[in-house]
C-alpha cells in the first residue's frame, strides 16, 4: 500500500462507502490496470507540525500513483514550495517510489477517492469526513493545518465540529481554533488557479511564510 496509515484510523484503501466513487474507481481499474485507482492514504510524517489538506486525488496524479499530489499539475507548485521551505527532500513528485520524503509535514485529502469531474458531492464529503477527523485527532496538538481550497477548509471545520460562519475561507487567513491549533487558508494549487493567476507562486510562498512564522513560535 502506498502512503502511510494513521494509528487508530479505520481508513482502508478498500473503502467502498461511496457507491458513485467506488463504481468510478472500478471502471478506471478496468481501463488502466496500472493505476492505483483506490482510496488514497495520507503521506508523510504523521507527527509533523504541518498538516496539509487537499480536495481529492487527481485522475492522473494521486489516483494513478497512490500518493497525494504526485504526478499531476497541482503537485508542481506544492512540492516545489515544500522543498524550498525544508519540508521535502525533493522539489518534484512523479511516482510513489521516486525517493521523495517529507519532513515535519504530511499531506492528505478531504475526499480520499477520485470524484468524477473532480467534483465530490456533499454527501461524499460527509461520508469521508470521519477519516479526516481521525487524522486530525492523531496529529500533533500544536499542528498547523493548511487547507488548500474552500472544500478542504470546510471539511476541516466539519471534522472538528466547528461552524463555517465563524471561520470564513480567506486566502492567507490564519484561524485560531478552539483546540489551540491554527488553520491557514490558501487557494488550491490547481492548474486552473495557477494558470489564471488566482494563485501565483509568490502568493503561495506568502502562505508558507505565514506558516513558517507560526511554527517558529515568534510573536
């Protein structure tokens, strides 16, 4: 199995709780026998102080390789930035066996399975949410959580039983959570967002400057 297990988490790469997603993956496995095409587990240092939450696996990225943001366009900016800030030993992620290792950081998704057209339904997000809740519970109590996009942001709040109205999604905003952790928002590093300049490399580095400041403990 690619990725890592979370202690005490019932997540399984054999999960079929969402019929539409399970059926989609079965079709992909038939068409692409070399693809992972299963629920994608989290990856990295599970006790790292930075937890990154994306939306869902990409068709030819995590869904193919079995590792979050690996082999797809969205991973280009993410892993380049992680490497620049010392969270990764490599700046590119192409395959699950490429030797990339994360330091003090792990990556997961709000929805573990590839959704058709990259659009999970609200019910699918809710069904998958207990897995995210277990990952957050298993993470460090002083972790900084980076939400890539509003769906990931909302999923984190749902996992913690918090109201969205009290924590609006705003790029580069830091939210102080009741349990002492901090939630940091960023636009998702998707092809659409980066090519339209909604999210530029400079904007993404600014988010990581904020995260680095939070992890340093400086006021």
